[in-house]
């Protein structure tokens, strides 16, 4: 992942990637085409690659999780809070379903990129844990993030099989695996802790 791009350039690259992928052009995409769609000279994306565009898209979906945290119920159980936060990501992805699936097919064709997929899920998990008021750092936090990253990956696989606009399979996978984690790991995984309210969260 390129660390050279400013936040605004990352957002523009994400928008361009989603637009082109939705048009069915992803398999023929090049960095110059992405730059043109973003309205930027290709030199602005020096040091980047096609797969950095995917990372920028994933980052945008992660950021969407934190929008309007005041809508969260501060009295929720940890499991319910994690469920609601993760579902926010799938809700952000849904309007871009065609584009996201086109990108995923590109990743699926390149085994060298598959390892990065789990790392993106772990990055999302760390963000979700932080927003849920749970420890996401240190050995315990890293272990939680790894486990939650697997759960997010399983829910994403289910999302791919959902009908457009229907989250039935996604929610069933997420609920089942969060309940399983709660039953197996309980307090160690943070499920029995009282989550610290996220900034802006209110009680129901």
C-alpha cells in the first residue's frame, strides 16, 4: 500500500476506481486511466499501483463506519455493538456492489494479493474495536483484531452471495460467528466488558 498519497488524493482515487469498476472496465484498468477518471495528472499517483486504488476504496468503506456515532445505543451489549458497526460497512458497500464485486474478481485471479485481503479485514476489525470502546492494541487487542477480521471476512463472503439490497446472508453469518466467539472466548475477547461509549454516542 502506498503511503505517499495525501488523504484527498486517496479519496479521489477511491471514487475513480469505483466509477470505472462499475462500468465494467476493471479488468482493463491502468493507473493512467484511473488518474484521468480522478481528474489528476498521473504523476500525482507516483508510487501507487492499481491495488492501492482497491485499498483506498476499502479505506473509504472503513471510514463510513464512524459516521453519526450518536445513533449508537450506548447500552447495547458488546456483541450487538460490534454487529451494528460492522453492518454499517456493508451498508456503505451496497450501493457500489457491482464495482466491489468486479474488484474482488480481480483480486481472486491473483493469488499473490489474497494475503492482503485478510490484512484489510484485520485493519477494519481494529477500527471497529476502537469505535466499540474495546482494546485494539497490545497482544490482547491484536488477537481480538485477528479473530474479528476472520469474522468480517466470513460475513463479506456471505455478502457476495446476497441478492442486491438484501443483507439476509450477511447478517446471518455475522450474527452466528459473533455469537460463537462470545460463547467460546467471552470475557477474554471483551464480550463481557462494558464498552466505553464512542465519542458522540448516546444512551437509548
